[in-house]
């Protein structure tokens, strides 16, 4: 069974830069997994930030960027703001018609 | 603008069935694959099902395979999720989402399904 792992929590100072990662239990993440990233605040539907590894969704500011770092997918937030405090989820398409979400990272801005 | 509106959630007892609907607007529904994703209370997101634009290919998470059926009516711009043999583990907010590059580009606001005796 494929497991996707994210950091459970992370902190960043206002104005700082943070990189969240998304790892695969059975090997390296590549663009072939079409990694995507979502932001969710309590009680709200998820908001798509990044799809296809590094393409920003419509209306997403350019301080959010996606990449492959080593063997993981990564979401980098530069110039963190207070309203970036949210849960962040990655998802990978692992093939054969299966998508797997990571457990999510709770980002604190303080 | 793209809009996805889910409906059909509610409270049911274990073993019962429920059908969710997702009405789409703002894009050509018949050209887009669609998904269902769920989120149990206080938990993370879980992909549930995928349906190709013409309904020809369907994929399911192991947790719902054999119990849930995804379908669509392109003449009504509507996606469905038929859920049978529900258990307490199926209690969640269910979201429909539109595909873009194997990801969930746009999301509805969700509909809550509660399975409880």
C-alpha cells in the first residue's frame, strides 16, 4: 500500500520562507506523479494552489511555488503572511487510477 | 466562473444507502473528468472516486470499492455518487472536484454525510 508522507506541522515567521515536502513510501516522487498542493482552513473547502508539480492555479500569488526537491515534491511559501496559517495537503497520482493524499501539514505563522 | 454544488448529504443508519449529486456550471462539463473526495471529521482528505468525461473509466479507493458507484449525466451537468452499505467510517464531508492534470482543480463546498445508529 502506497503511503504519502508530509510533515505534521511546521512554523514560519511572518515574512519568512518555508518549504513543505511530500514523500512517497515506495521510492522517489517525480513529475510523473503529477504532484499537486491544496490549502485548507477550518470549515472551508480546499483551495488548489499548485498542480502538475509547479503550475499555479488561477489567482494563486507567486509566493507559492511547487517543485521537486531531491526525491520529494515540495511547496515553498516565500514572504509568509498571517493568512497563510492553514493546513496544506499534497496528493500524488500513483498510477492505475489511484490518487493518494498526504496526511497534511499544519502551518503556523508566528 | 466554475461552480460545483454538492447535495444529497444527511444522516443515515449503518447499512443504508445515499446518493450524492454535484451540479456543475461555468465550464463544459462533458469534456472534464471528475472526482469525489471526502474528509472525515477532524481528519485529512481522502480521494474516493474518479470518472472519465464520457463515463467509460471509473476508479475507486479500496475503502469504497464494491460499495460506491460514481456516475454522471452530461445532459444535466451532474455528477453522482451512489453510496451503499454505509458504515460509520463513511461519515465525512464529501466534495466533488473537477480534474486538471490529474489534480483537483476546482472544489465544491461539500455535503456532510453522517452514518450513525
